[in-house]
């Protein structure tokens, strides 16, 4: 495996914030859904539009967007995205603590698999694109010269008729 040491504090913080925002979003969303009537789409839409908790949902989504842009500035998507799956762990744990839900043993096994997968990703390189881009930018670019103009084709002299044309032979 590649050396995964040396994860910048900014990246680690951004990933932690991504997990926290996603966890908070899921819990707030679940709490808000409890107040939505189970009648018609129109009634549900009105309930969402008038319930202040959904303003919190939108704010959390906006914060997620801004944070995610910052995270992707410091790491490849293939490195950063698996870390956000740790929110499965935090959402399950807080669903038990805050919402009173129960988790089955198979869910616990799934959580352990997620944690193992994130560990596997954490020991790989966080950025595979940056060195390639840096190398391309570091190489001196050859000065571009305009392409030489093609030489014009020799003009056909009207007093000379090619052989075969005077007799109409092709």
C-alpha cells in the first residue's frame, strides 16, 4: 500500500466537518419528516414550506456544498468520498441515542465493514492528480513558432499546353 501519512490538518478537519454536517442533516431531516402529513403531495409540500426545520435542512445542505468544495481542493474525490461513509456510523449511533431507534447485529457488522473500508482508503495517497498537474506546469513549454506558409503551386503558363490536351486526349 502507498504511504497515507501526512494528511493535512485542513483536509482532516474538512472531512470531519463533512461527516458532522451529513449526520446533522440526516437527523434533522428525519425529525422534520415526522411533521409531514401523509395525505397528498400538496399537503406535504405546504408542510415542508411552512416548517422552519426545513430551513435548517437547506442551511446544512449549503454548508455541505461549501465544505465539500474545500475538501475536494485538497484531495482526490476517490480518496475523500469514502471518508464521508463514516457518517453511516455516526448516523446509526445518534439514531439510537437521539431518536430511540434500534440497530440489528447485522447493521453493526455492516458498520464494521464500512470502517474497515475507510481504513483501507486512508492508507492510500490522497492525491494522484496533483503531482501530474504540478509536473506538467513545471515543464518548460517550447516556444511556438507559426507554421511556415506552404509554397504556392507553380502557375500554369497559358502558352504551353500539356501533351495530350491539344489533341483532346486524356
